[in-house]
């Protein structure tokens, strides 16, 4: 029943993943709401409509959006100034829904139809070339778009986890190769170096094991 309630709450949230509610995304906020750990008026992007929907679902009084979380405005889209973009990829890494395209040392661009307006790409930009702009044709944000954004976020999380695991495997293979080289090394400090590599490899394996528990 608890998991079902979390899902019902999450379905009512706009899936902008903006973190204005104080949580790392919509699902953590939904979980906190289901656990009655937080108030239902902490979603500026959702505004009054979301607050009312949550109040009906949770059978609690509706409240104005908490101003400490931000203000409800029409949807704005991130826009990257191509004349100043240096292709650092930091905005791409910050975007929770894969709405920014580009590659290292190449100019980036925002896919307006996918941008949730979360503004998370702005702080990491080292050259301050990202602004939030109002585009009337993209001002609305409906449930279909919200669910699509959530799907992109979930796909991104799976991809990042897979890349993290692949990187760990590459580093482990490199460490094992180094151990093989040290076995055949005539260097007097080979044993010391081997012990250091073995200790690092053991720590890495222990972390990976802990993460899977």
C-alpha cells in the first residue's frame, strides 16, 4: 500500500526534478510525503493545481506553495548562448532529463521540447552562458510531458549506473594487469608496490559489494 501511495503521489508531481522542494527529485519528495515527513506545498513548478491534487489524494488541507521553496511561474526554457559556450559538458552532466545535447569542446544546445525548466544546468556553467527564457509555444507542461521526462530521467540513471560499473571493471582489469607485471618485475620495491595495488583493489571491490547490498 505504501509503495502504491508513493507512486500515486509521484504521478501528480510535474517531474521537473528541480529540487526546489528540498529533495533530490520528485520521487524522493513523493516518498517523504507518503511517510508524512514533509508538507504537501513544496512544489513551485506544480503550483496550486498540484497542491490541490495532493490535498485530495492525501485528504489534507490545501495550502499555498511555500515561498521558501520558490514561486510558481510559467515554464521557462534553458537557453545556451552559442557564442560563449566552451563545450565543457558540465550542463549536460547536470541535466536530469537529457535535454541538452553536445560533446566535449563543442557548442551545446537545449532541446526546448524536453527541457523541464529545472535550472540545474545554470550553477555549474563556468562562463555563465545559460539563461532561462520564456517561449509561449513551450509554456505548458502537461502530464504526458511529465511522464516522458520521468522516463528519460530513469533511463539516464540506468545509463550512468552502467557506465559507473563499466569504469570500475576497467580499473579493476588495469589493476590486475599491473599486479601481473609486478609479479614478473625484478625491482626490489615490486613487493611493496604490489601490496599497495592489492589493498586498493580490495577497497574498490568492497565498495562495489557494499553498493549491491
